[in-house]
């Protein structure tokens, strides 16, 4: 278009001698000093791309005609080479629009829409003759962009030393953040203004075993923000494959953010070979907090499933020998000493407190079979737990040798006779090199005994030594385990891994992960504040399912030890509600069997609640304050609702218009009881049953730190 307009222009002003030269000059200026707008399908979000006078790629983002991200430059720095962040000219561009649907294997809804407008800008760095493409996608719920390094003679193998990606925000937003720790996401969230972010002010007496906080003003993504005018923004990433995790450096004075990539031991960030791509950088935007929670942008930005036959990938509800170790009733290690040197005669002496015994496991199997649970997890079944933590030990577990008091075949046969599946546990103690050496033999053992799923763990410092949990090496490891497990038709639930970024779409056997501060911290540390679970749907859960391990009924730890002051910062009803608000196709009933048997009426909700869904409705949401979610059971006209609050009591009314019109349902309501309070009276709950239709409304009364769980069963 520019070319023909220019020809006409020069005809009018009758320039002849310099005509060709002037046209070329002006055309160059038009192509490379421009701002091109890309609109979302709804036209509510706009992204403007430009190349600055220094040849730097830059973008802006607006929402409802208000600038959200002001001019922010892009690019990458290369080790021992000129940076790919300046001196670019635009060679060409390609546009496309996509509006499609796809079906997840497991998920919060049976059909996901993928609707966006895309422009790819093909850039050339004139001084080096190297190519860099930047792909932008604009969705109705935000924008995404990534770097593409095409095949080229001037760039083959290369090392990324830094990423120049910036997010220059317009306002001093309220932020929900945790420190940019290269080894752990297991922090409680801070709620401050951007200008108040400061890692030096955090109380690090928080139960986290390994901490690697490298900067005072570095935070992790996803970073949840709320502008003074009430616009919600979330900055995250998607499809992190063969690349390190992105953290964010915060300029607390100007509210500018810069991508920070987790390094390896020698300071490099990523080793790549063209052609290749970097992960997507994402910015979710809405004036309704519910849109952030309900966004499927992260999943949409990942590749479709690489597993052709997914029939063996199934959701699971499980119990297990786990909580009794956290509360001090039992030990992971056989000898109970945490010291392998105590085996002076070559044989460890049993302590009598080992949790993973054949007899105790059978007790859990009986409980699971009686109450309709799919599986039983057993932690501490295998040798090596005596000196597993804090020693940076390489050959700590072999993942195939049980302790003398755990008969693998007997346990497996017993579970099979009861119709219960066993879930294997592989704690690596951070010794990844050791795990990869044993991985195939461990998976073969699982196949031999019919274990469908494994819970892996990465507590402690990483081996290869010097690597961080969130570096490129470890990201590749977590993804490799999922890929290798798929070869054996096994599902994976990783703990202490890097946080998911939608890879469960590509490998749906990556059924869940922890990668955030879970429920276990309540047993032996300062715990998780009541607002914690109201923030996770806006942060960690955007990347994939979380194995949060809810369902604790015996809330105060002094029941087990009078000297203990720790407790779960919750009411009992809130623990039920978490089964709906914290999505996972792998859900644990985490408490001891005897605590459930003491309250069978409340336990009924855990038995009834589904783990796979046809539809999800985000009814109410405000980060750090409250969230209410309703979900429809996969393949059934049956709904479940969960509502939780922070430390403040709340009253609200929920319209039930998500129910099928013309149908009547029995609503069983599990709510905070008289005088319920997370600190003073956490176990007070009440249960009532009413009949409702889609025209009905239900009043919710959430206690301090409380919640409500409701099941809707079709009557006619």
C-alpha cells in the first residue's frame, strides 16, 4: 500500500532525478518506523508493534482504549555475539486469524475455544545479517508473544545470556507476589503495591528447605496485578520447553518489569540451536477477575497432545501414607534415625514408627476400597530415607528396593483384590542424575506391578550440582520424565518441580504437579495464611493442575502433640470447598482414615465430589479475598460448588442459573457452623439439604477463613 501511495505522491510533486532514491528511502522509513495495531477478536484489546529509531522491536498494549503496557522493548542477548535486540529492519509480516475448539483429555471443561489474531514479524539485523521472528497473538483475554529463531547460516548453535523482554506498566498496581527464588515456589504470597516489593523484608523462617533468592526486587511469574482503576493483569509464560523459567525484575520506581531467566552453574541461560522458539510471554487483561481465573490462554499456547492413545490417562481420587509423617505420627525412614551410620552391623534397626509397612498399607487399602477411592499412595516404602535430605548425596535412592517391612508383591496383590490401584512414590532428594540412571528400571517395576501413576519429588539441592530447580536442565528433566512415562503408559505427579506452563496439554499424562506452597506446610511451619488458596487460582493454577492435598479435618496439630502450636489456617468446611476451587484430576483425601471415620457426614462430600469436568463457572472472584466456582461432572447432570474466603467472613448470594433449566436438584450444603472461625473454632460445620432449580438462589455465609461446599444431584 505504501509503495503505490508514494508513486502517486512523487508524480504530483514532479520529482524526477531523485525519484527512485526517495521512494526507497521513504518506503524503508514507512516499514521500519511504524506502529501497527493488532486487535483481539472482541476488539477490546489492542497490541501495537513498532521498531524504534535504534532498530529495537517494541510493543504497547491497550485495553478498552486505555494504555496498559507502554512502549516496551524486546530482544535477547547472546553469549560472545552481538545481541539480537537492536539494528533490526522489518523484512515482511504474515497475519492469520484462528477460531477453533479442542477437547482436553482431562480438564475443567470438555471443550476449549482457541480464538486469536496473529501477526508474525520477520526481522533482519542488518549488521550481522541474522534473522529473528517475533510472533504476536491477541486473544480476548490477553496477548502473547514469542521469539522464533529461524534456520539460517548466520545463527546455528547459540547461547542466550539474557532476555531483553520488558513489560513497562503504566501504574503502581497492587501485586500478589512471591520472591524470584530459583529453587522454590513454596512461599506464601505477599500483597503490596509494585513500589513496595522488597525481598529483603520477607520472613524466611517459613519451612522452605532450599532458598535461592538472587535479587532484592526479583519476583516470580505468574505475577497477578490489579490497577488502581480496577483492571486485572497477569504476566506469565506458556510452553516452557528446552528453556529456563522466567522470573521478573521489578523497577519499583517506574513500575517496569524485565524478564530474568534462571541461569545454570556458569551463568548461561539457554543453549539452543536454530530453528527453535522461546516460550510464550503472556499478559492476561480484564476488568473482571473471573476472566483471569477462567482463562485457557496458557493451555491454548501449548502444542496438542503428542500421545495418540490417551485411554489409559484417567483421573484419580486417592488416600495415602503421607500426612501421618508430616504430623509426626510416623517416619519415612525405616530406622527413624535419619542417620544411615546407625547400621553398624550393616542392617538398619526398625524403629517401630515406620509408616510404610505392609500392614499399615493394607489398612489404607481397606479404607480406600470401603469408600470408593481409586488409589493409595505410599511414601517411605523404599530404602534410602535415612540420610536423604541435606547431604547433597548422589546415590540416595534406587527406586526399586523396598524396606524389609514393605512387601511390594503382597501389597500390590492385596490392592488388586480390593479393586484399588497403587500410586508409586519417587523422591529424588534433588539427585536428578541418579533418578535418570534408574528411571527405566523404576518404570519397569511399576509396569510389572500395575502402578498407573507416580508421585515424584525434588526436595533439596539439585544434582548435577549447581543447577537450580528452575533452570533449563531441570525444565528438560521434568518434561523428559513425562515423555518417558508416556512410553510406559504411566501418569506423573511432580512435587518441588518448576511450575507448569500448560505442558499437560502436550503430555496429558503429566496429570498434576505441586510447584507451590502446599497443605503440608500447615503441619510443621508458620503455615499458609487463609488468603493463600484465594490467590493460587490467579497464579499457580493458570499453568496446570495442582496436587494441593486438601481435606484436613483434624486442624490443630496439638491433637497429636500438646506442645505443637501449628494448625491448618482453615475451617473444616473450607477444606471441602477446596476440592472444587483447586482444580486437579488427581485429588487426595489427605487426612488420616480415623479422622474421616469420626466425621462421616462431612467426609461424604469428599467421596462424592468429581475430579473431571464438563464445564466450569467462575461465579465470584477477587485475588487475595474470595473465590466461588461451580463445576459440572464429566458426563453427568451433576454440579459441585466451592466457595472460600480469606481471613474475613463474607456473606453472598449465588444465583443457580448454571443448573439445567426445568430440572430439580437436591442441594447438599456443607457450610461453616455456629461460631466457626479458622483460628478459634475451625471444626464447626453444618450440613443441610434443600431442593433447588436454575431459578433458585443460595445464600452463603463464610466464616473467617471459611468456606462452603455444595453438591447438586439431579432429582428429575
